[in-house]
């Protein structure tokens, strides 16, 4: 059974810091991995999607890496800003013919001025 | 383009009552999903529609939950009768096509069963 774990559960940093959020999964046979952002009372916004054949994806100040063999992904946020404060979730898709995402419990990030 | 719309945004009902949640996906999105997050746990998959057909309903917890998608447009999720453990946030998401295209989530319906 696939399990997804995110560490840390919460993180508070001053503005400007570079930070890393971690995601690990128990079964390396994944199709893709996605990172989402959730603001309070809002839905999830897809940030980055990494296919199983890829090693990383970048979007602006965000960089996500994937090491499928070790069951790990990291989300790197450069030069953090207060607007980055949100809950970050990672989720894995198990195969090409299913859309069932397995989510981690998320990392709640607060960036203070 | 309008995003995924869910209503109501909040619902408070008593145990034993019936509640119906509605989701309007992005126009043209054939794929529609229901997920839920209960009591601070991780978000879990409930089911997946492709147009009006249920592609995967393996995440539906029991037969008190009934999902429909009439005409392949909006979807409803009915809980009857509601139990305390059904409290949580119910999310709907939609996607246009390929599995590697991003999911678009609604803001969710917060359900409280008292």
C-alpha cells in the first residue's frame, strides 16, 4: 500500500530564506508526482508535475526534484516571500491508467516579514 | 475561464440527515473527481467520472455515499444518512484530458455533521 509522508509538518521562516520541503513515498512504482499549494479555505493549486521519467521541474522560484528509486521528492523554494505562506501537498499517481492520487498530509509554511 | 465551482461552501447537518453536494467542473472537462479530507488526515480519493460514467469508485467509503454526473456536466455527491465521521472537506476537481495535465480543484465544501 502506497503511503506518502511529508516532513516537516509545519515550518516558519523569515522572508528571503531558501527552503526545502520533503516528500517521501513507500512504493517507487509511481506514474507521476505533483506538488500542490493550498491557501486557507481554498482549493488546491497545482504547482509542478514531475513524470516518473523526469528528475526535476522548475517554475519561477520553485524547483521540484524526484528520486523515484529512493522514494523521495523535494520542493525547493528560493527567496521565500510572505505570499508563499500556505500548505504544500505532494501527491503521487500510481499508474498511467488510474487517476487516483495518494496525498501526503502536507507541510504548513509560514513566511514572516 | 471559470474554475471548478462547488456549493454549498459550508453545510451543517444533524446525524441521520441527508446532504447533497454539487460540483460544476470547468466547461469541457470530461474528467471529474471527488476527494475528501476528514479530521486533519490526508486528502483521499473518492471517485472519478469520465463524462457521465464512473471510471473508478474504489474510494467511496460505503453505500451511504452516492455520486452522479448527469449528462456528463455537473456532479452531485449525496450522503444519506450522514454520520459524524463524514465531517470534513469535500473537494471536487476536473481535468481536460491527458493524465499528465494538471488537476483543477474547487474550493471545497466543508461538511459538519453534529
